[in-house]
């Protein structure tokens, strides 16, 4: 077998692997969209379907892991090729966690339906839109091996952190104003944190794209504006 044929065969396998990861990411994005939709509709059956659909993402992650192991065994990639293969493994793991967080949002919506709705719940949809935008942009950056686009996603996570902090503050205010809001707002706090974590995993993917392209980690300073874990955080 000629060297040219071996290189083309490897490139074909890597292209197929990239396509599978992008499809997995799109499924995770649709899961988050579905989770937010069932929150708005207060639809328990639809929420359970979103939870059950997470299995498909788990299966895809396992298949990608098997493909990576096979590539390592058969092609013994080095340098940039090796970075591509290991990045695929890490990115698939990040997407699997994103799917888990989307399923968690849907799961929390089920007990949330048992109590009266609170107006501040609408902020969850805005948070999810920001997270999904980060996810979809970083998937395109990965597909195109576009390090600059990935870097922009990495920086834009700060906007999601800001929105999360605002929603966190609003939920605490509702809880302090009326004890009857404590139960629904507690569920919403967990759901909001799940969505904020999706943004963190999108930045992980962005870092892997940067590493694949440049062969070095992304070490630029980034504003982390989730203030909710800080001792200085105050509701105002």
C-alpha cells in the first residue's frame, strides 16, 4: 500500500470521525432546546422523552471512543494527527456531559410543574439560547479547524456567565420575597447552573480546537464572570 493511499485513508477516517462528533454536538444542542421547550410548556411526558433521548448521545460517545482506539491502533498517528485524534476523544466527552446537563434541565422541569409558575423562569430560555449559540459556533470551529472562531467562543462565555449571575440574583430575590417561591426557584437555580456548565464545556471544546491547530494550549486570560460562588457576591 502506497504512502499516499495510507494518508488518504487516514484523512478519510478523520473526516468521518469529525462528522460524527459534529452530529453528536447537534443532537446535544437539540436536547437543550427540547428541555427549555418542555419547561415553558410544563409538559411532563415531553420532558421524560428528552431525558430518555440522552441515551443516544451516550451511545454515540461510546462509538467515537471505539473509533479513536481503532485509529490509534491501526494508524499510530504522530504530531498533528495525534492531536486531532485525542482532541476528538476529549470533545466527545465534553458533548456527552452537555447532553447530561440538558437531560438534567428536563428532569428538573417535572417536579417544577407541580408548583405554581414563577415569572422569573423566563430567564432560563435566554440563558439556554446563549449556551446553545456557543455550542453551535464551537462545533463549526471544530469542523473547520478554525482556531480564531474557537477563541471567540472561549471569550464569549463571559456573556453567559453575566446572564447566569443576573438570573441567580433574581431567583434569590424571589425566594426572599415569598417563601412559597423557594421550591420552584431552587429547581430553577439548579437548572440555570446546568446551563452555565454547558457554556464551560463549550469553552473546553474551543481550547481543544486551538490546541489542534496551534499545537499549544490556549493560555490567554479570560474574564470569568460567574460571581455566584464568590464570597463577595451580594443580591442587590
